[in-house]
C-alpha cells in the first residue's frame, strides 16, 4: 500500500517530467514558445477575472464594501 511519502515523491517526479516535456515542446519550433506564452496568458487572465468576480460576489454577500441601496433595496429619501 502506498504511503503519503510515496505519493509526494511520485507527484514531484511527475512535475519534473511535465516541465521537461513543456521545454521539449517549446524548443521544437520557433513559434511554439510564443504560442505557449499566449495560451498561459489567456489562462492566467481568465482565472484572475473569475477569482475577482467570485471574491466580489462573496464580499457583496457579506456586506463588505457595499453602500446603502446597492443591494437591491431602495435608498430612503428625505
């Protein structure tokens, strides 16, 4: 039965192999590094925007940074 140590070692070996494979792909063609960078930028941008929207929704639900009347209830007039 594998232990936690065996799992961590296998995980680290897989990460090293993944990096080596990405380097091999990036050095295969002159356009490949650019395509990999653009793809990585799209991933980082989409994950960042999703995180921003999710944290904003969570903050609004908890009432952090919310002004009166912005939660769908009308503000009171004088």
